[in-house]
C-alpha cells in the first residue's frame, strides 16, 4: 500500500480488533489477576513479546473496568520477582557508597 508516496506495510495482526484480542486473553488475564502468573508469563501466553509495553496496559485497563478491580492492585508474583533485584541493587549501591567514604 502506498500513501503520499510512502510505502506502508500492512501487518496481519492489525486486522484483529482490540476487543477480540481482549476476549481471547480473558482466561489468561484471570490467571494474572488471581496471582497465578506474572506479567512476563501473561504476555508470553497471549503471544506477545515480554518487551511489549503497549498491549498489556490496554488489557489491564479493560479488565479492571469490566471486573471492577481496584487501581492500586499489584500482582504479587511480579512483586516477589522484583524484590531480589531491588535488594541486590540496594546492596551494590550501599557497598559503593561505603567504598567512596573510605
């Protein structure tokens, strides 16, 4: 397809409407909101890359609206996975500050 002299590629996924994708993802989102799986596994099961930062917020927003989930909900699987990384970063920064003061 060509628009204004530029070639525009048409991707297969663009033909699927957002609502259809949301309805197909509902069983996976139920597992996510019941703390069975984390964000990365949720995206993988839906067929998206774990680096996808556009689809997941849309799906979560729609799920919260449809099932009246509080905005302050946090997935405990994701929180537990992040804790060791945060502790490790904190320890590295703390050691660096200690070495700088010596």
